[in-house]
C-alpha cells in the first residue's frame, strides 16, 4: 500500500485504464467490467479491478493536473508492477479541422511546465507516448471502426477556457508543433513512464472547440466517451 492507494499489490492488474474522474472509473466498472471489485477509496480516487471479455484489468482515476497524475501513475508503475497505462480523458481543441466528439490519439505531449525538472532534475517540455502501445491503439481503432486523429497536444497547468487572453497562449506555443488540443495530464504520464521504463498512451474525446459554439447534451457526451472507453478496452485485449 501507499499513502494514496490502499489496494494490495495483487489487487491491481498489470494493465490500467485511467480516467481523470473517479465517477467515470465507477461508470466503466459498472458498465463494462465483469466481477469488478473496488480496491481503492483513498481520497475517493476509486480503483476497480475486474475482467473485460476475460482479460483482467484495473480502472483507476487519476484526478486533475500533472501533480495528481504524477502521484498515481508513479505509484502504479513503481509499487504495483503495472506495465501499461492508457489514459482516457477529455480535451478542448485549437484546430479547426478537429470537431467536437472526435477522438484524439496522443503521440506527443508538450508542456510549458517544469514537471520533468521537479521529478527528475531534467529540463524537458516534450514527452512521447509509448509508440508500441500507441500504434496498437491506432490499429485497433481501424479494426473496430472508431476513428482517431493522431498527434500532439498541449498539457496545460491552467484550465485554458478561463484564460481571458487565449491568443497569448497560442503565440507562446512552439511554431514547429502542430498542437491539436489541450488537456492537463498526458505529459506527466508519458514522462513518468519513460523514466521508469514503462508504457503509456492517451486517448482524448474532444468536448469543446474554439471554433464550435455548440451545447453538448449529456447523451451525446456519454456516447462519445463510450467510443473512447471501448477503444481502450478492446486494445487491452491485444496487449
């Protein structure tokens, strides 16, 4: 056990699907897993272990922001012998060609923050997903007809819809990176996986766009998230 996870080592599978929201972890366990067992409730950061089509998996929430992700993925990799983590989350997009409800498969994450410096005394602002795992997700997406857009996202330390002068953020971003969208955790996951010699990937459902002013119904949001969840789970069957 750790200060943040009361599960026993044997309670956690070696593949973990990680949403940010604890209630989304609960939703996945109740609607997609068989024989799901609640194995962590510390800080209400729920973790469930069960099976999906016979494959043993853990679904655990990671909270919001790089510090929270950094704690939970580090402990899973370091103390629970987890080998692969697939983050599933939501994001906004800065790209006019990306639409609300599209699914982004993240292969690189850029941050202005200093997570790498704090964790590992390294100045690093760009982290890659595990290509083997990311390639497998893309392969599965084609086989089950859940399309993805693959590319780079911004891992922000601030919820950018609240920024009053968003153009100043755009102006700061490296011009050689085609950044598809913005979220808040992927860099910490990718960098931690690299340091510990593990694998990490990230799927994001686009839920808002600076180019689309549309309200999203609860049903539409849930359907789009279910596609992403299904893709992550179906990939887990093949790794």
